[in-house]
C-alpha cells in the first residue's frame, strides 16, 4: 500500500567530527552521462558516440581486471545490445556483471526528471528498465545516480526504496543549501521521504559536492581540459582519424607528477566536506568514454603513480563501482542525520538563475506525454480483460504486446530530465513527439481490433437484440461510440464529442435514451455534443448517436437532448471599466453560485452553496516580459525563469458568451491583447455541471484554456485572485504523490522566480474557512506571490542572444497555441480535502472515447448491441488501481530458477508469459489528511477482481516487480533519530 504523507519540518542534528588523519581512500567511478535526447536525437547520439561507449568500455574492462564502469540509463544500452553488440561483447558483459566490474545504476529506461514527472510515469520507466535487466541478466539495481535532474523530489527516494535500493545519490540542489551542507559536512543523510511509510522505506542519500558528476577539468599546467583524454564528442560523424577536439594532454613521465598533484589536491578538498575518509571521485561527464582505450590507458598510469606515492600524498585511488563506495560508507558504522519529507525544489545555481522556467516549457509536449500515459493506462487494463475473456481471440497477443511495449518505451523515454522538462532542442522535441504519436497510433489500432472483436463476440454470447417491432429502420444517420472507464470506481459523468450536425439523439447499449446537450463549438464550425454516461469501474459501454434529419431542428429539445443556445455579451474595454460589481449575472448549479460581472466580463465571486460561504474570485491572464539580451541583465530560457519586473495584464478587452444548459452551463471568455484585435490571444471556457448529485462532479468547474500565439519573450500566467487570507502560502503536489507546503520566501534578488514550484496534478491555497483547488492534466509552474492569489504559468515563448543557448538551439521560440485544462474546486478545507486525490485522477484518466464508425445510414436488419453482464471492478474511494497490466515478462517468477535458466542458456528462447498480471494498488491519502480516508484499507482481491477473472495465485513483489518481497533485504542505516514506520506497497500476480 502506498501511503501519501505530508511533513513540514526538517530535522537537523548538529555534530562535530575531526578531519580524518588516516589515508584518504578514493573511489574513482568511471561513467558517461548520456542524455536520451537534449540537443541531439537518440539516433544521432548512437551514431556519434553512444554506441562506441559500450563497445569500447566492454573491450577495455576485459583487458585489465582492476578496471570498472557504471552504466546508468538503459535506453542507449538496450539499443546497443539489440543492434550493435557482437556475441563476444554480450558474453563479456555477462562476465563483467558476474565479477562486479560493470554495474548498472538506477536501471530505469532514463534518468527521469523529478519536478514535472507524474509518479505513475516515473514508476513506468523504472519498471521498463528493471524488467529488461532482470530478464536479460538476472540482476536488480540497488543504487541510484540521479545526478542531473534539476532539483530533487521527496518522492524519488521513496520510489527507489520501494524498488529495493540500498542508497540514493543526488546532485543538483539549491546552491546556497549545498554550500551550507558542504561547510557543515551534511551532504550525506538518511532521507525519509514519506512520513507515513517512515523508517521502513527510508534511504541513505549522498549529495554530490560542488563539482557534481563531472571530473574537475581545470589543469594549472595546461590550456586543455584535464582527465578527458578522448576529448569532446563530434556530431554528426565521428572523425575518421580519431582526433577529437580538446583531448587532454597524455599522461607521460613529464606530466604525471603535475596530473597527480592536481588530482590529489581535488581529492583532499572533497574529503573536507564529508565525515569519512572515503571520497567518491566521479571520472567522466557528458558524452565521455566513446574511446575507452585512451581513457583507461592514461588513467592507469596516473593511478599507479599516486598509489606508488601514497605515503607522500596521503591518498590511495582505485577504480570502483557505486556499490564499492556505498559499501565502505555503510561499514563505517556512523549514525546519520534524518531528513524528513521536504524536497530540494526549486533549484537555483545562483541568485538570478532559478531553474523554475522548465515547469512550463513546451506545454504542448507536456500535454501529449500525459495523454499518452493515460491512453497506455487504459489500454493495459483493457488488454488484460481481453486476454481473460477471449484467450483464443483473433487479436494476436504477441502483436498486441509489441504495440503496448512501443508506447511504454515512448512514455518512458519522454520522462528524461531533458525531455518532459521542455529543455531540449526543437528537433529533439519533435523526436519525442513522433515517438509518442506513433506509439499512441499503434495502441489505438490495438483498441480498435479488441473492440471490434468484443462486438462480434458479445453479439453471440450476450445477446444481440434485433428490431423488436419489425418496423422499418430509421433513415436518419447514426454513429456508434464505445466509452471506457479506466478507473476502478463507478462513475457518472459527462463526455464531449464533436459532431457535424446541430441535433442528435443518444441511446445506450440497452436501447434507452440518454440525457445529452448539443451546442455550437467555441473553436470550430462543428457542434459539441455532451452525453451523460454511467460507467462501472473498468467497464465500457456502447452508445448510438442518431442525427435526425427532419425533426427537432428548431426545438429547444429533441427527446432527452437539450439544444443549448449561445447568449452573447458586449465586449468590454479595460480602459472603460468604471465601477464594477454593479451588474452581476448568476450561474448556478447544486453546489455553487458563480457571479460574472457584466461590466468587465470577468468572474466576480463564487458562493459555496453547501457551506453558504462566498469568496471573491477573479481570473485573468498576465504576462512577464523576459529580457533577451545577456548584456543588459539576467535572461529567461528553457530552464530558467527570471522575472524582469512584475507581471502586467495581457489583455485590453474581454468578450463573453454564456450557454445555459441542462447538463452543463458554459461560460466563454475571450481576452484580446489590443482593443482593435479581431482574434483573441487568450480564452477560458468554464463548464459548470448541472443536475448531478455526485459530489465530485458537482463541485468541479471544468476550465479549458487557449493561450497563444505569444509575442516573443513573454511568459504567460493565469492569475486567480481571491479574498482568501492564505499568507502567500501555496500547497503543491510532489509528482502527484504527496502535498508540500510552500511558504512564500523573500530573497535579496529574484524573489518572484524562486517562489515558483512545480504543479504536476494540482495545487491549492486556503485559509481557515475555505480552500481553492486547481487540478491539472499536465505540469505547470505555480506560485502565490500576493495575498489570496495563485498564479499558474501556462506558456512561454523566449529568445535570447546567449551564445550557449543559440549554439544548441535552446532559446525556446515556441510559437504554438497551448490548450491545457484545469479543474477548479472551492469549499471548506474539510469538505474538499477528500476530493483532491480522486479528482486529480478523474481528470488524468477521463473516460476513453472510441468512435466505431462515422455517421452513416443504419444497416438493414441490424439489431441492438447489449453489453455482457460483467461485474464492475470497484475499489474503495481511498484506493486507486495504479496499474493492471500484462508486462510480458519472459523470466521465471522464482529467482533461483530464473538464474539457472539464464546460466544454462535457456533464457534465449523463453517466451513472454501472458498469464502473469502486474497489479499495483495505491493508497491515496496522507496520514492525517482525512479522518476516514487516511485509514489503512483491507480488500479481498478475489472479490475485487471477479469482474475480470478468477484469481489463482498472488505473489507480493517489489515496486518494479523484480523482487519477491519476502526475499528483499535492504541495508539498514544507523540514524540519530527514529520515527514510527508504517505501510507498504505491493504488486501481485493474478
């Protein structure tokens, strides 16, 4: 069970340790930081250097038994293993892994970002990499190397602990925090990222010092960088003569002493920042070791020289893996300070370099990545149901798994810290988008095939009722859709589809008329058709949409379909606003009264009808104007947000339309940059559900935005100004896992930018009586900079003349229009607290709508499709079915048998197991968050899963599925304080 937690305090325990007098033991860890994207595409990187890294490293490790290397991200290795590595290379890899001289660290598909990734996607990419490593080599990574994400989340150490890791390593944290930790020897600690999970899932954490993961490159005796003897990688083609730019001076009898003095000086400097005499000395950097021969040849000479003069230098050096280093630290038997659940966000490298801009960079990519993840989530559970119900169905299971794997790969890939962050070059962003789009198309083809079979099979098994009255079929055009609920909760909600006709009738799979509403679209000449759907957990239903050609065209209703009409209000110029609040127009549903000011066309207030409390609420769009000239001051770019003064209103006039309805009432507000503009730059469409008893649906205000195209060097925010007394405190989610309290902080410089935080699933502000929540279907930046305000950065378009940004095409000149969605909720803290987590998931995993056909005349004699009597899959409100999937693992579940199978060569032909299901169930509520929902839950899996099939066996596994939980033993670390632990997470075989 995953428990969500909140901790607002940070425990610091002071101590004093003398500098070690014994020799410093230095662990030289060879590595190559290989970004899956960033500036160059994966294909370009494989060709220019990445393929050569693994080939030459394996060759060089095989030549000398003391050499070692750590491999981090799996994507390049998997590509190398599948397309480049020879049989000899593969045999050597297995041997090196057995000897512990090649070590896989993290083991995920990528080194994922920690600020804007959703927890489900972080687990997915970790599971993808771990599954490959385990089925191929029988190994399970135990250590992390999260050296490059831009800030560290408190969720990540929890995930790594749940995956079976013994220690965690981070690097990029705020410069002033790191400086203080270095001075006080607090770079190492035990991190309890989740108070609810407590001590049971804490993890020892090492923070890299100021030199981070790259080898110090300054050589006092040379004008070249040091310790990079293979130089700098060249794109697009490696130089034929093997001579690369900036190759370090070779280590010779003339240079070895100078090299040794430089290295030893750096080692001793680092030793002063840690409590033991063990120093981690990373040897490598971005795109290194593509010529491992020249690297190791020079370092061998240097290390031998230092060790031969160890008495003089007071230092010994050895090649090492991360396990070697952490094992030495663990055996030191020291007690370590405990850090609570506070994270290391935001991240700044200096006062005017707050890395908070990427929270909103490339908003379109962020949205597509999350939509792809949601589609994958739905397709995984549908494929499980298909396999159980139609084990001999016509959809080939191997082909189906390939399509799922392609989307798993694409969604995993885009979690990279230079992907979903929006910090990559345009061509790399296009690559991510192409991989996601292709993966989604493949899965949609799979869904089409499964649904078509469902129809054929269900017609024969569940009953296909022909025309009961033997009357002539209607000549009206009709269309059929299937709607699937991917969540394990029953739901009644509305869906929206676009149609070409002004009137429509809707019937469910029982032939009964369904309430609907049709109206003109805000963004096209089509019509929006809203349909009320009633769906069981993990169930799908079919709906027939009939388009009458000769009746109901002029009526306000047609059967149970309401024909809604647009009411247009005069466009209001900001310059002509006088007194406001005199002409207020109410929009009501069962939970709220919204008042709109006809003199401004802006929202004026919201009254919570349940608690009878009114909160002043105004929403509009503002812009920060960024500086693009490095010669005149700090700039904003892909990564960095530097507020060049205060934000200003981004509009000079506002137009409004209201469409009263019986399912939703829609308010459309259009914001024009200039009074003379005929096209708006911003809009917000607010849908107020009408007539629904469901508390979550009644209290949600569905808001869709249109932002752009922006002017160059503009950063656009939605500002919601309320009468709440929140003291500029905002609560944001940590990767959708737990909430963090973010108090406003005043800085000497750059206060606005450094008070921005990532918002992945949602954020809220509150006072004693009311809480205003914003839920999101993609990541944004969020802040509360003034009393009662919450602003969300939705879009950025930037250009600057910084040489580095221009050289790599990282200026973010994003001219796109973005259309994100937020759900807004308002109520007392007690009444809406129970809605946050479930609401965020309902937004992320809305019903999947699958059109079966296009509008056409009904086929003669065709009857009515009836859904089969399959029980829904229902979990309690505080539990979420995080994953229901057939991973397609081709390894045996028992570890010893799997290793024996691999060692005997049997793993080569082992086929995917389609009868093993990976199930993750997450507890949604933090300890103390809700008096009822925060309590632990016990469920009967046989009863829960009976709607899918019979549960034969259940095996509790680690987070990524590679460990039998009964066999997992993690290192225990001595701490200077203790706290009660509780809860666990599980995956099981069905």
